[in-house]
C-alpha cells in the first residue's frame, strides 16, 4: 500500500515532520510518501493562501495517479482542494480536519479545536458544519501563533498550545482535543500525556483512515459529483493543468 501525504505548503521541514508522524502510525508494509508542492505559500493562514496552495496540491495528486499511489492525505487543517483532489484521484482522499473531527466524535462527547491564528477559526467552524460535526464541536480556540513559529528552535509554541488546550478542557466542557494544524503533529502524544484526555492529530487520524479505506478496496466514486473533471483547455499560467479526454 502506498499513501501520499501532501503538505500543501512549501515548508519542507514541516513536511518531514508530517511524514515521520504518518510513518509512526502506519502498519508494516505501508509506504508513506510525504511531499510538498513545488509551488505555493510557505504557510497557509488565510483564504488567499489556501486558494494559491490548491494548484500545487492538485499537481501532486496528478503525479500520484501516474505513480500508482493508493490513497492520499491532505495535511492542512483547512482541507484545501479536497473535493477537487477527489475528482482527480481514483483512490480515497482524506483531509486531516475531516479525519480528526470524526475520530474525536468517536472517543468523546465534545471536542475543542486548538489552532494557530484567530483568523483561521471561522474556517474550522465552517468545516465542522459541513462535516456534520458542529454538534460535537464545543469551541474553536486560537493560540495566536504563526504556523512557521512551530518550526523555530527555542520557540515557546509548545507551552502556548498546551495552555490553550488546558483552557479548552476547563472552560468549554470538552473531553477531548483536536489539534488544528498539521504542524502540531509532533505534540500530540506529549499533550495527551499531560492532560490525560484523548488528543487527536489529524495527520495520524487521516493516515489510519486511508489505510482502512484502501484495505477495504474502497475508491472514490466516479459517478456524479466526483467524476473525473471534464477535459478542457487551460490558459496562461495554468496551461499545464489542461486535462485530456480519458
């Protein structure tokens, strides 16, 4: 089984961390291919960033189809380009917010999302709504922490995230935590040990979900909305995304 983990930003140190997390939970015999696109933002912290990350993400999906990849994880908590990626891919595609929220609903009654910047909280609430998870989501909290600060040696990011997780349990009525950024993936076990509640990292959750879907021989339906995109010519900077007839 080959699973491609796509970090939609172009910061390779984060991609390496994400790949290590996925490999730590993958079953023996599962090959994890962790990549960043060749183009796009260095971090994703706005709708603008997210929109500009999608072309590079889709290029990685298309490459994975040529390489015989069995399933894909989109390793950004905004789940950018998820539906478009499913149109391109034969195998299953799972976003980390989607995976984390669903798993949290199975191990607790209410979860809080702890994310980076306050400006991204609305997107997390939006995803909870469209995934049917709004009734399980007690709150979305931000540490006011730029994503790239998670990569800085000597940063106090870990302490700030732990503090916000503690406040979520004390103030929100939550009994588990969802980490709202792929860059937090290496903190999951540490925070769970400190707080003694389930802490869900979307990278690990999505990796295990993809393994299950592939093992069950479940692929993305190509009937209706998620059928392969219609062939058409693209122009200008997007000329390389032109799709030929199948």
